[in-house]
């Protein structure tokens, strides 16, 4: 993988942070590719007739990698683990399309490129449980829970509106989070590093997104501070200039010949403005 990358890009191998990111992305890509090859192996009778499945190699998989993976999939230990995982997935009531990707990663990918606004919790929930290009809702339970979430959110909005409270976007997103937890977490334990009803939250390998967000926030704060300083300096300059003009006018009323004694031309005014 390194060799293929270096055909088009320069890998900064001495940069530890950069290489950690590259390795994380390569590892994620390898997991996705291996999963597709595993699915192909199973569809061709890998569990019942492994020799036949081995002979039907996927076209985009090199022979060496294919033989290595077939050896791994044919191990008795691998078969037992695979059967156990399939049985566990079959027990899931409210399944998700999120896969191993965390909520933070999905949210990062769904940020609006124009407004730079992240999706609402309800939008994220819909994306993880609805597939418009295939069967729609992953199952009937997902559809029912989505409708219940909307009902809980609307009830909370109606209560706030009855009290005359102005609802902001931040408040609305918080109401959606509470509605999701209320509906999806009734019979489930809230586990560490998981968000009820949607999946894993920010993990160690997603730390690069956190650093990007913090850097963007820090730059925004610094720019805002600089803008405030410029505005303050401009206001001070305006006040000083008005003070100078009032003083000049006062002296002119007391000493009518003041301007004839100390003539001020345009260049002098420019100098005065710069001095102020």
C-alpha cells in the first residue's frame, strides 16, 4: 500500500502524526476491502464448500492475498467466531448502517460544505437507519422508533412554546438527543463510548477530527479577537479626531486670528490624523 501511495504522493515517514493518520486510513480501507472479499467468498459456498469458493477468486483480489485470506477463513477458530457474530447480529432489534465508523466520523462526513453546520441528531439517526437506494428502513422497528422520536420531540417543543420560550437550533438539537435516548434507551444500558440508538461516539482513531475542529475553533477565536481589537482602535481614533476638532474650534472662537498664525493645509491634517 505504501508503494502504491508513493507513486502519486510523498509520504513523510519521519512525521509520526502524519503517518499515524495514513496508517489509520489504510487500515480502514483494508477492512472494507477484506469485508467485500469475505462476502464474495461466502456467496460462493465458502462455509459449505471452501475449495469451490477458493477457486472463484474475486477479480480485484491478488492471488497471494486471496489464498492467505482463504486459509484464514477456513480455520475452525475463524468459523466459530463468524457464527457467533452472526448469531449476535441476528438478536439486534434496532440495527444500524453505521458499521464500525463512529458517530463523530459520520457527523464529520455530513457537515454542510456551504454553511459548515453539522447535521441534527435526528438527521444522523435517519441516515444510520434508512437506506433510500435499497429497502428503505432497515426494519419495521427502526421506522416505529423514528416516528416515536419525532413525537417525543414535538411534545417537548409544544411544552416550551406554551411557556413562551424561544427555541434556538442548539435547544432543538438537545431535544432531539433526549428524545432518541428516551425512545431507544428504555430497555438498554447506556454503555461507555456509545450513544444509545446510534452507535459508537468519538474514539481514539477519530482524534484527528477533534484536532481539526479545535484548530478551526482556535483560528476563529483568534480572528474574532483581532477584529475586536481593530474595531476598538478605529473607535478610539474617531474619538481622538473629534476631540481634536472640538479643541481647534474652541481655540478659533477665542483667538480669531489663530488660523492665520498657524495655517493648516491638507497635508498637515493628514499628518495630524496619522499622529492621532
